[in-house]
C-alpha cells in the first residue's frame, strides 16, 4: 500500500472515529461523590417543579455515576462521512469498551472500500484505542489486523484539535450533552415525549462550541487558541443540543446539530442498560501495528499536522 494511502486512511480513521465517540460520550468534571448524586436525585423526585437547570444538574450527576451503558449512534459530517456505532462503553476509570463502526456514506466510506470493508471494530482502553481492519488491509500491512492509536500520538499529529481530542478521550462520560446545555446558559424544557417506549423529559439549547471547549478541558491557553482557530477554519461556531432524560434522571437520547464548511454536522445517540458490564482487552501484540510505526515503515513520517 502506498504511504500516502496509508497516511490518509489511518489518520482519517483515527480522528474521525475518535471524534464520533467524543461527540457521543465526552468529558466531565462532575463530582464522583455518590452521596451527592443520590441526594440530588432524591431532591429531583421530591420536587416535580424543578427548574430546567436544577433538573439537568441532577441528570448530569446520575448519568455520570452510572459508570457504563450501551450506546447506539448515527453521525453525519457533511460530505465527509456518515456512520453508525453500536456497542457498550464504560467510564469509571478512563474510557473502555467496544463499538462496531460502519461507514455508510461520504468520502470516508469510499476510502474504506479501498480496504475491502466499510465496517471495523473499535476497542477503547484508557491510554489508546484500537481499530480492527479487514483482511485486505492486513495483507498490505504485514499481516496485522489491528492499528493502535495512542492518545498522546493523536495530540502530536492533530495539533490543537488533537490535544483537545486526547483530553476528551481520557476523561469520558456520556453526560457531556447535559454539560453542554448547562454551560451554554441557554436551556429550556421542550416538553415530555416517549423515547423507545420510555417516558422522558426533553430539554433543548444552543451552545458556543469554542467557548465550551475552554470551560470543559484542561488545555493550555495556546492550545485553546489553536483549537478555536481550527474550529473557525472548519466553519464550526454554534450547535443546537437536545437531550431526553428518563424518570431515573438518566440520559436516554441526545442530538447535536451544527454547520461545518463541509456541510451539516449531526449526531443522534441512544443510551440504555446503564451499569452494564464492560470489558475490553488489549489486542494481541503480534496482530497489532502502532500507528506511528506504521507511518514510519511506509515512509510517511510522523510530523505534526494542523
């Protein structure tokens, strides 16, 4: 496989797949104090007239403390890609879990078809994630099926956006959408609805993307400035966020929509089976190629991109 193809395929898979998960399940600085979460939940049950802000704070803590869930999501990024993800993720001590990723359209699906498949397994561990490619890729990559993407490497290769990605991937819970609305200062109750047969309360709001990144990450001032520049170049400014919370104060659905230079960005995710057992083992070393080593072997180098 030509080095330019390896670089394009491997880096695209790394960034787009990781970003899709960050969007579905992202970082939190909420308290992991079980007592506080339970007290807030009890308060929510006792006062049905809770304001949207108070109700969302309760939902944030309850969802965060659940530690794991099954996740289904669909994501579209303009003409770049559309994809589905299905699996289970845990966030008690860094991100862990497994997802089946299927690219259903866009240029990313075309790129994957060059490798003989449009689906892959994504396996998440606290310091890296792994992508299992098809047989055609293995034939052209020394017989190895898995690619390891260290989060630190993504930070180096992706510039400021890579640093943000690393930060988010290592501090992950699915209550990010709740935090988005709380941080925005623009949140309203949109009514009550059934989601897959479950009674829920619907909340909605608009978020300043760059502003949220500053409030919800551990990036330096220079990294934040670089991230804001990259978001601006990509045409990303604001997005609308809708979430649905059930009677146990748990997030069961979320949608995020915005505009990019490449077109409309939208993602819908469903969460269920909170507390499900999640396990993810590191793939066999003999069947795994490190992303940086793959680039070096193909003569693509490992310089930083922006």
